């Protein structure tokens, strides 16, 4: 039975990855913040990813075949308010994972380094869809932190021969995602309006940007496939290959509600700079693993809305 260690196992993607790996027969271990209680069926350790000695002790105890490093501050918008915290947390946590693997001489352990499509930033129309050779033009402190994580994975592979596979996932959605992001924010407001907890007025930010959305359950399938088949040191985009205006996504969600909801723009929800369009070229991933998205955006949106209906 292969052993997997998932940092941030209580998070949005961590929850889906835990469920998927268990279904595939893995023995799953995870880390979560000391202030959090475990919500998973797997063995969990309360440790901060910035606590190097504590993290190294966990890695040593588990001696995993695979490390999925998901723990990070994940909001591009929030990173403008806390740039230092975002950069310190994301880069420091990545260094600690790689240093632990190096010091413990776990040369057969594979590490998934999770970057982000946000690293591509201000992409020109001629560069769409975005492949792995597209220039990096970050537009947020979060994106800069993800470039550093990405290249740390490459550096430790080249200089220390650590088995690292790097991924750049595009926007993903689904149940368990924090309402700091657009789709769950819309879904939560709809659910609250339906039960009378909120007036039938929805506050929204920029609806003109076009994003490439993939269900998190498809994302974690790609992660596991790349840990099996990905080439060490290489980087792979993960996305659906389709982009939707945020307004289109909102209209789909509103169509699933019987309530009449007024949409109002809220300037406080706008980013200082917005990327006009992100759309993924996932041909490199498909070529090496055969992966392609299986869950439609409609199913993903319905499942997200039902998730919030069950908890508001």
C-alpha cells in the first residue's frame, strides 16, 4: 500500500485529494494547522508548515512514497493586503518540505510542487491558450510566491536530485471551497437568500474576466496521475481548455435558484489589476497521462450550490 503525505489535508483541494487517494488504495497521512481539528479519515498531524523541525519530524515518521504539498495561502486578492505574509508562508513552507526530504535522504520520495496558472499573469491574446512555455508576468504577490515555489521545485531537482513534479493548475471549483473565491461566494449567497438569511441582493466584483474552471475532483485525478507518470523536474498545466466569463458562471448559478436575485457590483471586491483571460493548453499533461476533464462546469456548479445549501 503506497503512503501519501498531504499537507493542508483539511483544505478545499486537500479534502478532495484525501478522498480520491483513499479510494485508490493509498495509506494517507496529512498535516493541518495546529488550531484546526481534523475532518478527515486519514492520519493527521497538527503542525505549521513554517515549523521546520516539526514538519521534518512528520516526514520522518511517515516516510512517504509521495508528498502532495498543498498547504499555502491561496487567495490572489487577499495577497494584496498581506503580501509579506503570503510570500513568507508559501515560499517558506515549500523550502521546509524540500529541505526535509533532502536532509532525511528520501531520494525515492516524489514531491508534487503546486504552483498556479496565476504565474502567467498578464497574458496577451496571441499567447492563448496558455502552454508551459508562455512567459511569466505575475500580477499579484500570490503569483510571485507561486513562481518561487515552482522554481524551488526545479532547483531542488537540478541541484539535489529531489524527485519533484511541478503543476500549474488553472482555476478550480467544487464543494468545500472557501467563499473568498467567486463561485463559492456566489453559491453561498444564493443559498442564504433561499433560506431568508440574506436579502435577495448579491454583491459581486468584476464579472468581465474570463477564467478556465476545472472541478477539483478532476484536478486531484491529474495530481495522482502526474505523481505516477510525470517526469521529474517538468511542469504541467492543468485546466479544462475552455474559458467562461464570470458573468456566464453567475448566470448559470442563478438559473439553479427559484429566487429572483438582484446583482450589484461592489468596488471592495475588485482587484487592483485583473487578468482579462486565462485558458489552459493541457496537451502536455494529456500526452503523458491521458488525462482530460470529466466533470462538466454545470455539474460542478450544481454540486457547489448544493454543498452550500446543506450548510447555511
